C-alpha cells in the first residue's frame, strides 16, 4: 500500500518538525551561543540575551494560544525561528554594553545608553517585520494565517523582551 497526497505530506512535515526540535534547534542555539560568546567574551551577556529571547518565546506560545491558534506541524518551527532572530537582535545591545564597560560606565548608565540608542531603530525594524508577517494573515488559508499571526506576535514581543528586559 502506497500512501500519497495530504496524509503523506503531513507525516513528512511532522517528522521534519521532530527532527528540527530535537536536532536543528539545539544545534542552532549552540552555534549562536558560541559565536555570541566569542564576540562578547561574556557568558553572562550571552546567556542573558538567550534568556530574554526565551521569555518572549514562552509569551508567544501563550498569546497564540489565547488567540485560538494552535501550533500545528506547519507552524511549529516559526516560534523557534523568531527566538533565534530575537537572540540575534541582542547583538547590537551587547555591542553598546561592551562599549560602555570599556568606557567605565556603571550598570545604570549602560542600561540607559543602550535603551536610548537602540529603542527607536530596533523598534522600527521589529515593527516592520511584524507588519510583514501580519500581511500573511490576510491570506485566507488557515495554516498560512496562523503562521503569520504567530510570527507577528513573536516579533512584536521581541520589542518588550529584547529592548526592555535586556
């Protein structure tokens, strides 16, 4: 018996998601953490950036669930892509922090300077990305709509988790 069509496709996608969650996501996380550490030379800053992105990932799962959208095999990878995107957005913040440490500033001065320099450009970049994902929500296909909404909420939550928490 040969199965073809939608059942086979859903099975292949579910298998791919399983591989992504068990292998690709941890590998991507490890590579990102090592590269971030090599650049900053600070495990504290590396782990802090990843933790802030993890907070927004948890919030994203909650908000998507509250909106009535679940994560099916087609949309399940999006939160993790958004997670790593948010972690990458921590790089400019780390740059400002490293500059301020070299200048001898205290922690409060570093936080103010980082927020002041990065809030407007960071917010604009994240809002533009969220709007681009929201355009996908206009497509009248449930899976594509769920994917767009999940990604847009994840990106919007990055403004809070990365620009404010970090």
